[in-house]
C-alpha cells in the first residue's frame, strides 16, 4: 500500500524547549531548535544511527510534533505486536478530540454531545444547566472515584431523560451534525481504510451518543467501514423517527471500557454492512494486542476489561501543552501535540499490520 503522508520538510511550529529536557539522552528524538517569538521550531533532527531509531522515525514522526518518553520500550512493543500479526490486533479509540480535531477555524470544535440541538430551547437550556452543575464535579479530583461514578451516571441519566421528555427526532440529529463545528483529523479515513484491509477491528468508545457519532461518520467521511464499531449510548426511535428510549446500560466517562461491550446496546445497527466483518473478527477478547488512541489520560482506562499482552498507547495533547507534557509523556507511549493530524498513527498502524519481512 502506498501512503501519501505530508512531506517531512513542511514542518510547523513545535513544542517549547522545556519539553526537550526530560527526553532520554540517547533518544532518537533529539531535535535542534531555533527560537522564534518564544516558540520552538524544528529545523532538523539528529538521527540516532541505529535500526531502532530509524524504524521509529519512520513510524511515528511523519512531520508531526511528537514526544516519545521511552523509545526502546515503544520499539519493543512494536516488534512484539508485529510478530503476533494483525489477527491479534485491535484498535480502541476515543472519539471527541481524538479522532476529531480540537480546534476548527480558531474555535474549539464541537463534541458529539455538545453539537446536539434538540430543537427545543427550553430543554437545550435544561441540559446546559445539568452540565454547569455536574461538569465541575466530573473534574474535581477530591471526589472519590466510586462516588464520582454515581454522579456521572446520575448526570447521564438525567440528560437522557430530558432528551426523551423534550422530544428529539432523528432529523434533529442530522441537522445538528450538518450545522456543527466538527471535523475528523486528517488521515482518519486512511487509518480506517488501512485497518479495514487488514481486518483489524476499531472500537470507538464514547460516553456520548452512538447515533450522533454514526451520523458524524456518515456526513463527514461519506462512507462506512465494516471494521468500525461504536460502543456508546444508543437511542431507540419510533416509526416517526422520535426518540423513545435508550438501549442497554448507561455508558459515561468513568465506565467507557471493554466492560461496556457487554452492557452497551447492540453495536453497529445503522452503519452495518450485510457483508461486513463477522463475529470472528469482532471477537475482540481474543485480540490481545491493542493500539489505543485517546486525548485524556483517563482514556487509558478504555482497555480495562481486556487482558492484553501488548498495548501501544497514543495520546493527543491538544491544549495546556506545557503544564501537561510530563504527565502525558509518562502515561502514553507516543504523544502528538498541538492538534496533530493522524498521519503518524497511520504509519504506526501500517507497521503493526505489516510482516517482519516487509
Ligand atoms: Mg476525548
């Protein structure tokens, strides 16, 4: 397969000097910077002349602004995943600000939940008030996790009840998506296509709404993928296209993981392809290597419930880069910064799906 990633020469502003210091001394990721108005620009980099460095340079860089905390560990994980082959691999991805862009035309992109306009101002306001009350609780580090999980469940259930009570049609979802500020990162289509060709399932875990995410996929990518499934809250519409209930248990920010596979509503109702991948491919419990994509450290919990052998985690650090860089570099194997495109992940996935002889 021939990929056409952006040229390595057309590099954009990179992270600041402070981010360089903690990198291992012999890391292949030593950059040379020149300063310009307080922002570091990558002008060239020093290759570590060993195979490890060379391979990883091709795998994860691809012009993006990237941190790798432990190159040796990453290379070990890449090698062992390749040995097991694509039949043992699954991809687990968060949706908002991971597959989608964080910034769009200088403004924050919408989330799949945030874009929804119920078509009823009174109920849009009621849902906003719930957000104003519960969101500070969600990010309050002093609340114990079990207590917070109950609060999150309460929030989600009240929101879902308002969507039913205030009325929501499938048509409103379509028009909300059409009018929203949401876009996929460049390279997402190519990533899904590559994984589809290799019969590697992609599970998109989201505490949002599956029906909205599917509509975003439909409107923004203009095609479906037989290997992509949404694990999220799924709506039930009546014959008139009006929301009447939700399927399965509520999936919120603190329980969106492989356990949710068992409690979510049926997957892939509407994007499904009659000739799509069968249950064998989606026997994800037997696929013991994971490529995980997320934009929050909490997204690492998406692989909870899976007894994996190797997990390669990729983080997107979209904002507050200086204050969060240390924690992201420690938590994820690879960190892409500044709302990077997906091209580095495409290359990484291409490596993981190739044989050792390629
Ligand atoms: Mg996210």
